[in-house]
C-alpha cells in the first residue's frame, strides 16, 4: 500500500510536545510532510525557540511514531524555528488573547486542587514531602505541577533531578518536566548557587509571575512549597489563590509542633481551608525492628487536634512518615523515594498520603468562613 500524507499526519497527531504535552499537529508545529517515490519521508517540524532543549526527543518521538505507519521507508526529520507571528499564534492558542495573563487557579471554574505545603520552621522535611507527594500523584496518572515558592531556600529542582531551564514563548513560560511533574523555581533563573536577595514586593511579583505567566496546562493538582513561617509568601498565596488549601508539615517534637500550629492558624486570617497535618520523621526503625522516637511523639496529632478546635471543623492527621536516610539519599539523587522504593516504609506512607489528598473533594469543611459568632446585645 502506498503511504499517504494523511497516514503520516495521523501518526504525528499522536506525538505530544515534551514540554507543552499537547499534539504537535494541534500546536501548528508540523510545517510539511513530503513523501518520495521510494516511500521515504521528509518531515519538517517547527521548534518554539532556537534553544529548545527537547530537540533530540522531538526527533525521536516523530521518527518512532511515523515508523509505525505501514510501508514507510527512510524517515528524515528536519527542525526549523517558529517566527514571531507563529509564536504569537501558539501563545494565543494556549493562553487566549488576554492582554494581561491571569492566574487560572484563581478563576471560579478552576478544577485544579491547589495545596500550599507549609511549616512553622525549617528542617522538618517540607520540600521532601512536597516532591514525593507530587511524584506519587503523577505516577497515579494525575497531571501535577510544583511551584517552588521558597524563593530564598529553593531546592525542588535538585530533588526532582533536573537542571533544565524553562522555555519562553513571548511572555509565556513553559515549565520543565521531571518524573512527569511540571515544575518552576527561581533556581531555573539564577546562575549556579547564587543567593536571591529580595524584599517582600519582589517575592510577591515572582510568585504572581510563576502562577500567571507559566503555562501549566490542565493540572489536576498544583503543590506550592512555601518557605517556613507565616511571612510575605504565605500572605501572597492567600491573596493570589484564595482557594488554596494548606498542608501543615511538622515533626513529632513538641517545640516544632507549636510552631507548626502557628503556620496552620494563618488560615483563620486568610479564610483558607486546612487540608490536614503530615507528621514527618515520626520514628527511626532500628535493625532489630524496634522503633526509636528520635524527635519524641505526638506532635502531629497535637497539631491536628488544636487546629481542629481553632477552625471548628476536623483537621485530620493525614499520615506519619518514618525517619529514613533513604529519603535524603533519594532527594540528593533526584529520584523521589515514592518512585525509587515505593514499597519501603517511608515510600508507602507518602503514597498513602498522596492518595488521600488526590481524591479529596472541595467543600466548606475545615474552611474558616470569617463569621463573627459573638452575640451583640
């Protein structure tokens, strides 16, 4: 059977752009398809930018897809770069023709569940929890994004094992993908380990750009890794995404639990929902099978109980994650433990928590409505 152009284009329609995650045919990235008499095929594909980091992967995906067409001979793929007009059309097709970018997650019709992962103090493993929850949900087939809102202490790119830079199409930023998780971090815009020295207004603007200018696509879940405490970024998140729910991370230590409670109590002022409490570093399992309570016991449960009383609705303890050097090793290597060792004790605990928050439905339970219940005579 002779190979037809429609056959080839049908095969190309099954090729997704690695970054945008949409078919290259829908994105206007296929410039031409030429079929020779010997059934060899020349395909020209547009790249969004000259420095596109996914050149090789795009060629491989196109070649593999077209090779499945019956009767195809040699396949030659050539890459060209979109001009300004084509990039404008691509941006409009993805983001619309709005003069100013909007935050899609703050819109009334948004179906994305947004979780702000907070802690009262540093060193409780908040970022490790964030990347593992994200990777676990992505492995379940959900579309997941992570925004590294810890501008000063950014660590998400390393923990997800990538140094890839975002691709910019006009004012639209396409985030890199690692372990099927889209992510954005200020680390992708700085040189090496350069510190970020910004005041509050700059932090707010950066967060706003990460939410509005980044093309996240149709996410099921967006996780924000907040800096410790209740400062500028936590307030900005409440202003920019008022429907975001708070996940409080603590250790069993009572001193840490008291600080974590303050991080959760910000919901009383911002009118946000508290999705639950996660206790990290709950115990260390020794070679003989016994458990050592390195940081004490009961901190997570105490935080959940006190926050329940404060908001007037149940704030659950979503899970307890054991202390294990493998979590640190997995983070340093860039492969979250939920992927490298999902059957391990910490991997299983994190997967269980991810399953709980992935199926959580929106509602008013646990959300402070800001109603003054004081009787005025």
